[in-house]
C-alpha cells in the first residue's frame, strides 16, 4: 500500500510556505497569495514555480535552489503528523500490509521528515523525487515503488491532490483521497476511487476499491 507524504501523512505547509516566500523574494517576485501557497504543496517543485508562480523556465533552477537552501536548513522539519495517521499505519501493518511512501518531495528530504516524525518505522521503503529533477512526477515515483516490490499484489495509493489520483491511474491503481488534506474537492474531480474524511476511514474504504 502506497502513501503520499505532504498533505497525507503530515501537514508540511509551514515549512514549505516559508521556503516559497524566501525563493519568491530572492527572485524579486510579488508575495505569493494564499491560493498560490496552497497550490505549491503537492506538485513537483519545478512545476510549482513555473505553473503556479509563473517563474520563467530559465529562472526555475534559481528558484528551486533558493527554496531548497532555506528548506533543507531546517524548515522541512516544521511539520505536524495528522491526527489518526500513526494509528492507521499501525493498524495496517498489524494486519500484514506492506507500506511504502511515494512522494514528489526529494527522497532525501522525505527520509528526514519521516525519521523526524517517527513515521519511518511503519514503512518498508521510501520513493521520492531526485534532486536533479529527472524523477519528480507522481507516476515516476509510483513506478519506483512498484518496481521495489514486484512480487506484491497491485496496491492502493492514498494521497491528497489530483497528482496522486492521476499518478496512480497511470499504473492502473486506485487512489483513496486523503480528504483531511488541503483539497478534498480536487480529489473527487480528479476521479479518486473514494475520499476519506479522516485517516480512520481509510481502512473501511479499502474493501471497496
């Protein structure tokens, strides 16, 4: 079973938003709006700067570098585990499920966040973006997670944005929407198999997807 990280397991918005603001200021951009900040959480960072903030392609690497300098210095640890997530993961593990993380966050950052929150103990593997951006889209990290356990049955992805729904669908997998995250209406519009209002609801939905 696969889980997204930001917006699904943890609320990482404080650190992400602070780092986006730093990058925008360094590039001389206007202060990001509340909607822009929200839309920066979920998609690959390069795509967020280009599509959400309108950064020209030539300036995207500089925006990413400014963001990551601030983020990796400590902002990435400004996260809160969503209520009910440890209980959900523990229940799934207790029932024999093999869990993995599939995130568009760079893998080294994801590993640090999971270790910081103690959630790493629940996961057999972590699959994320590469720092050079060659791997960053959700279908790519889902592919890596599937390749790591080719003997397993087709899993379900739990995620909070349309990118999760579409990335799972690219591999023929259903996605249960993390409706406790920032965009439950987006999940329904993207075609999530079901949307859970709380982590506790996920287990009951698994039989129907």
